[in-house]
C-alpha cells in the first residue's frame, strides 16, 4: 500500500508540519519496511537532503533500494533499531509501527536519540492495538509478531527516558465500514473478515514529537 492510500497519512503530514522539516534536512526512517515513508521524506528534503531508510530485514532494504532508485538521496541500510550507527547525525529520526515489534523499545528509542543531532527531532507513531474494534469485538493480535501491542501509551515515557523533550502528542484512529479504505487496509494487514454492516475502528495511532536538547 503506497503512502497516498495510507489511512494514517494525515498524522504523518501533521508531524512533518509540526517540526517544519526543511529542504536539505538529513533524516532516518527506522523500520522503513517497504519504503513509502522514506520516499515521502525524500520529497520533503529534496535533492540536497539525505534519507537513511533503515530496516533489520535485508529483503526490505533491497525493496526500498529498488523502489527509491530515482531518489539519489535515499540510502537503504540493514540495521537493528537497537544498534543504530550512521555516518552522520540526522535532523529527524522517524518510526512508525516499529516499537511494537522490537525486543526492547527503550533501547530502540535510545538508539534513535543517539543518532539525532542536538536540536533535532524524533517523531514516533505507534498504536494502541487493544482499542481497535470490528463491530463490538476487539481486534485479534498476533502475539508473536506484536510484542508490545499498546506501546503507543509508553511513547512519552520512553522519549523522556532517552533524554528528549516531548513537545507534542496526539492520536488518530481511522474508522470505516463496507468497502472503505479502512476496511481494505485491515483485511490486507490481518486475517480479519469484516461484515458489510460492521464499523471498523483501527487501532489509534499515538503520535509523539520530541526534541533533542541543544
């Protein structure tokens, strides 16, 4: 699913507007997955910026490299979030749906804080999975893939623990029914089957913006 069809896309734009991400910025998309957000970052920072698309899965790195071939400012790297090491500090470290699957979220946040330059930003967008609903029923969670299903509620504590100043938080919870994009997203990402009359409330995505002290 491309970023244009991302049901959480408004929260991403809100975050980038909030920090006034400038042309020429250097960014790290940690847990880059298929690379849609890394490519969106490339549009924001322009040809003179740089985007490190980081994922622990080498297959994902290759997927990003292929998808972003036209963007010379995108560099695909295989690294674990807990062991981040880049050749230069960045203005922004970003993650979405990353911390819910790592072994140690605090270590991952500390790693992202480490690669940010003083005065730079960390933007994290993580879910509160237990609040998702299909009709009146909770969403089923894959406990093997999702180690911390409600990690969104811990973002402020994790950021402050890494020495960052949290400056803003908000949440977005898309909902839909029938053949809506929200239902299609849920069925694509999970094995859930939705009846036409059911209202789907996706897990709220809690967004936190933090700044590294100068």
